[in-house]
């Protein structure tokens, strides 16, 4: 019988109630039987992550919490629950399990579904962070559109407003920017892909829509099941001091 895998969902923000029951169910929607998610949240750091300052402020706490949870045992993979990937590269250096934020898994999966990828995120403040991630990955030729909802993270719970803004920007990304796959550029945007794909199909656009948290949990679990973690040629253990 195969080992039961546990993926750590590490919330890198301090906002109370940020993990709603809907978000919890949505991110684990595609996990296979025998896998589970364990949720933890930092106690100090930024309320939400919407700029480089927020990310830098929360990253040290992300690293500490990831190491503390790993020391308890039973962690087969880590998902740092933010599209900005706060502390992800550092955690990869200190833990021998697959570690992802929200950016890479959704983008990797999107690249297999179409030639051009568009990201829809929350605020303009987040755009430079995402552009930096795209550049580091060498994907400027494939990720060709980056649009914003002009909604802060804490307003995403307003479902009606979210869907109105999201539909408008997704449609523009397809019609005006020519994208063939859409990625939600915030792990707080959940439970939208089926509805959004249906709306776009009604307009004549059969376009995949990927949610970052779902993709991250699924890919982290897959790597863990395959017995893979990040290369020590890239993510070398920190030297002793």
C-alpha cells in the first residue's frame, strides 16, 4: 500500500479567516485519494501580499514556519499559498521535499495548453513582481498578457464584483491580447474556472482557465508521489556559518 502523502499549505499572510471553507475545498479538488492538505498560517508578517514590501516582510516567517513544520515530520511537499512565491526559493534550499508557490505550477501547466498565456491578477502593485517572475523563468515570449482586476485581496470574497471584473479582463485578454490560456494571478481567486470557461465559450472562445492554488497543490503532490524534489545543483543547502 502506498504511503499517504501530506502537502503543507502554508499561508504567508496574517489576515484572519483568509482560508475560507470554499478555498480549502477548491485547492484540494484534484488531489488523489490517499493525499491530504495540512493548513498552517504565519503569525507575524503582512496582512496580505500585494507588493514587494509585503513579500519581503512575510518571507522570513514563511521560512521559519516551513522549517518548524518539517521538523515535526509528515510533510511530503510544501505549497506557499501566494502567487508572488514569498520565501519559496529559500525554503527549497533547506527542505528535501518539493516546494512551490502559486506562480510556477499554473504557468507550467498553462504552457502545455496553448502558445500564449495571459495572467489576470489583483492590483497594479503586483504587476512588477509578476513581470520579474516571468523574466526569471525566461517566458516573456509565451506569457504575453498581464491584466489587473483593481481589487485588493481582501475584496475577493465579494463574489459578484470578482466575477464581473474577472470576466471583463479575461475577455479583453483573449480578444485584445490574443492569449490562448488564462491563469489566475492570485491564489485567493478560487472557484472561478468552470464559470469563467463557460462564459468565454458562450462568446465563442474555448479557452482553458487555470487557478493557481489548484495547480500548485496538484503539482506539489505529483512531485512528492514521484519522489522528486528540487535539484541541489540549483538549490544548494546554505553553507555552515
